């Protein structure tokens, strides 16, 4: 209760101070962001700018998005944090860059989609909460849409280097040119870090008992935590004043990435991504916009236990290894039409996803290959239409529907799959109605009714990992369930937002009734598997930002999610507790200083069937400062100032190769960023 009072009290103080105040210079970037949030985003949307990312010590998109209300992440190591929206994670949400669908190859989510997008590529990230994305299949709980940088007129350059604790380096160089017809962008980024240290003074790799075979070898416990190279390019051509062709390609090479959360680490991880779009506007008085997009991406992933004591006696240098690869290609055709008093957006899309993972272990028939993910193909064809109409001066109505046909096929067999159950198909319908009302200038209310669905992914359908050993030496296996049904989310959202030139506040409440929710569970002492259950989730978010006199800014946030497995009358696993933040910032456009308190209450609602245990609450303090002089920016900060030892709340039992131990968050972390931009 004490942490709850602290959280709500902190945010209430922010709200109370939201009365009239004299703001800073109207050219202040912070004021511009307040106006954008107050006037351009609906209560169900949040955004994160690259400015906010650059000021933080975040290593990837998942970690940076923790600052958005209702968004958290799964922490498996020093990097590759997996995005969670209101307790929805993995394939229950979509994560895109410029509309490209990408899936990681690792069955343990070492390489979540957000991991494969480098910050230096990105200009802004928008988060839509709830089943309100009709333009893409599978956005059951929300969607994260990152937008890449666009070249400006003339020659441009963006050089950035961040150095910090644990010998970490995050550097990037981006060059661009823009002409009347042709423009382009070329970028490179390099990330490196040693193993972080938690608040108790130990490295996050030092979490295993001395007798555990999963502990790191003496020569690896203090080795490289990750080393990542990313390169990308973009080329655009303005065919006419109203039509444009654009293409891009990126390559990422990640090596020696440690995941103490799991029984194995990534030896290498490579991602390739290509995207080609054609866009035309103002084709006719009826046809406002037409867009054609084609994309392809591939990820290859190799993980093993060569850095663990379990590999010491192996003649191969490892006792277990998984070689995985995945590829996606797709096409989208969308259009916007001026129909009657409103705008009609419609489109058709198709994608194909392939996923294959082969596991070998010394303890299973002496390295006999196992089709863990048996070369599965998923095909999805979808069609959608969405109509936005202004009902009156103060009312706007948006309504839409989407239909999808999905086919799955496993081209290999394992302990789950045989010729009798290696294929299936699904049909899904999503729809929503969104009503906004503006009773007063600056005040906007929102009511949303949505129905979203997503089909089971290849792992949930066809995963096959045999158990090994017996008795106290038993290592449980994992099995898919080819009889799974698609999950349906029927959700209602109510929100209110107020914004003016100096103050912004956004609050929302949601309730989700989930039919055939795909839940991980203990099938038997020897196996875990997936089952459909009926579930309920509800929660709320509240965020505010205020401009005070003397160029001061105050901001606060609060979010909570509650989830329940209705069939078994117990909490859903991996549901976040009450979280919040409160901070104050001085910013005169050339110099800033900010102090932020991050707060989380104790998580007591846990899934005991997966042996989840409660996680203690915590409070951490972050400080950051910086200045800007012409094209040069310098920023410095410290996160977790008081070196608090704490843990993320999310499950440590779900993944097939989960170690069963929690990984502590980082302790005190200093960082300095130098950026030159022209």
C-alpha cells in the first residue's frame, strides 16, 4: 500500500500543478512536444521521439519504450528487450519499422523484432494500445510503429557517440542528401558493452549457484555482453510532384550476445531487411492517395551453451545448440478515398512467414537433431476498410472492419507434428468503432469498441522439444498444440485528454474480454505446452506534462494492468504491477537538467502453476543534463543513481530454455553522449 500511495500521490501532485502558468519561449522544443501530444494524438496513442531516446541510456527500442505509459519489456540480458503493451507481448502485438513485418528466429525471443531496428534509423515511434490497427493482421493488444529518418534538402550528417558504464559504446554515423528529384540516406551503427553490474555489486551473469551447470565459465562471466554492427541505406526518387518511389535495405550482425535469463547465449545473429514503396497522392478528386509496398527480411540465429559450465565436458565445445532461421516477405496495397463527407481508407495485404529451428543436445540421443520448429510456413491474406466521418463540429466517428484468411503448414515432423496434424487454417474478423467528442477547446474524449484477433504462431502450434532425464535430473520439454484456436480480444477503451500551449494530460481505462487466449501451462511433470483459455484484462494509464514558470517542466505517469485466467481462476502470468514516474526538468532550449523518479509496486498476482514468485517493488532515481551549441549536443546522465538492487516483474519460466532464475536490472549506470547534427 505504501508504494501505491507514493505512486498516486506523486502523479496527483503533477496534476494539481496543472493550473495556469507562464510557459517558456514558444520556440522551446518541450513546448512543441506538449502541443503535439495535446492536439495530434488520440487518448489511445503515445509517441516517443528520437530526442527522448538520445537522452536516455537505452540500448534498444524495447528499453526506451518503458518510458511510455502502459509499456514495459521482458529483460533477458544486457540488450534485446522485448516490448510488452498492457501485459500483451510476443505475437499478441505487432512491431514495425516503416510497415515492414519482421519476426525473430530464436524460439526463446532472444532476438525480438524491436532488437533488429537500430535507434539511428528511427525518427519517431508511435504506440497504439488496443485492437485498433486494422491495416495489419495480428495487432491483438496493440502495435508499435517506428518511422525511419527522412533525408532533408541539401547535404546532412548526424554523428553520435555514447559511452558509459560497463565499457559500453553506442555510436552511429548517418549521412544524407536531398534534391528536387533524388534523395538518399546511408547509415552505420556500432554497439558494444561489457557485462552490466546490478545493485548488489555482482555482474548479471553471476546469478547461478556454484553447483549449477548453467553458471558461466570463469573466462566468460566477465566477457563481452554484446557486439552489434548495423548498416542501412535508403534511396528515394520523386517521379512527379505528387508521386514518389523509395527503397531501403539494412543489415545487422550481432555477435556474442549473453542471455543469463536463458540456458544458452547467442553466438551470432544476422538480420537482412529490404523495403520498396511507391506512393501517389491527389490522383483525382475521389482518389486521395495510393500506396504499394513490398518487403522481405530474413534472420539467422545460432545459440549454444559454449560459455556455460554445462559445455566443459563436451567434445563439440557445447552440450546444446539451436540453429534457427526465419524469413518474411509481403506486399501491401492501400488507398485513401474522399467518399461522401468522410475519408475511406482501404487495402489488401499478404505475407508469408517461414520459421525453422533445429536443436541438438548431448543429453538427447547424443546430439540427435530435433526439429524444434519444424520448417513452418504461415500465409496470411487480409482485406480492410476504415471510414472516418465528422458527425458534427465536435464529434468524429471512425469505424472499420478487417478480414483475414490464414494457412499454416509444417514441412517436418517432431514430437508434436505428424502427417495427420501438420496443417491447419484460420479465418478471422476484426472491427472497431471509435468516437471522439470535443466539448471544449483542448478537451477531447474518446470511446473505442474493438474486436481484434491473432492466429497461433508456429511455435505455439508445432513446437517440439523432448524432455530428458528423470526424477531430480528431469529437464522438462515443450510441446506445441496443433488444435489451438485463434485468440479474440473484445475490448472497450474510454479516454479523456486535455491540452493547451503549456499543459497536457491524458487518461484512459480499458477492459478486455479474451476468448481462446493462448496460455503457456504445465501440461505434465515432463512437458509444458499451450492451451486456449478465457481470460480478462483491465487497466488504466495516466500521463501529464506541464510547463511551469522559469522554463521548468513537470511530468508524471501512472499505469496498471490486471489479468486473470478465468478458466482456472488464477492470475495470468507476466502481468505488470502498478508503475509510475514523476520528474522535473529545466530546459531553455540550449541547456537542460532533469531528475526522474521511477516507481513500481510489489507484484503479488503471479501464476503459481508456472512457479512464478512475487517481485518486490522498487524506486530508482535518474538524473540527466545536457547542452546544445549550434550543431553540437552533449548529454550526460546517471540511471539508478542510488545503485538499487531490483528485478523486473515479468515471468522467468515461459521460454523453452528459461533458466528459472530472475536476472537483476542494472545498477548505477553513467553515460555521456556527444552528437553532431547538420
